[in-house]
């Protein structure tokens, strides 16, 4: 069984569904969980719990909840692999850039292996970076950069930069049947 922990509840699971549709076998047993808060809140809760076990934290968050998705799972070791996906969130209001980087460094050291505590991936500057592209396929995608000072306005920047009006053109929605389009205007 594989656990995927995402920051958000909408775009990140849609991105996962696209990846799953394209790369996973249909029988792959997965739990997709939306944390619903940023990496810095996760860091705070992990530090308060005093353990690096993400499953223990998620089980604690849902304690007393009848629909606790982790009620039958003892610990992280019950999963073959654990992946965490969160945004860099440079625009955090209460932390300096140095504190942000220090906490991220701690989290990346804690979540450095998908077969133990989990493997953390950071979207820079946020999930919309997947949209920061010209028409797909885009050979230059890996060369595009964004300055830290521009990150607070990245959603608008990605909208203006991208060939696509929104992420719906490049992600598979599990509630609709994918259709093949030659370009975004045909979809």
C-alpha cells in the first residue's frame, strides 16, 4: 500500500490522478490524503508530536473521527511507500526566509526515504508550477525560473506565461473521461 499526502484538497489530488492514470498499474493500492494546510503547519505538528511518524500524526488528527482513514493502520511501517507533496510557500506571513529554509531543511532530512518516514517533494514555488509551461510537450520547461520576489504573485504569473487557461487542460480529472486534444482550443 502507498500513502500520498498532499497539501491541498483539489489540485494536488488531480495531479496525482493524472500521474496514476499514466504510470501506475490499475491494481495499485493507494491512500490519497489532503493535509489541508501548508508544510510549516505540518512541521509544527510533527515537532509537537515528537515523532517523525506521519501516520501517527494523521491518526492523531483524526482521533475520535468515525471516518478516520488511518484507524486500522498502526504506523508508517504499514505502508510500502509514503510520499508527501507540499508547496514551498515563500509568502508565509509569520516566518523569515531563513526560518522557512531552516524548517524545510529539517523536513527534507526527516522525510528523505519513501520506504521509512516518507519522501518529501516540494513544489517551487507552488503546485501551479506544473502549469508554468508553454504548449506541451515543452522541451524548455526545466529551464524556466522564477525569482523569490515574484513568488507572491506566482498564480497570476503562471496564468500569463502558460499557453493553457488553467490546469484542467493538462490534468486528468477522475470525474470526467479524458479526451485527446491536438491543442487547448479543441478541448
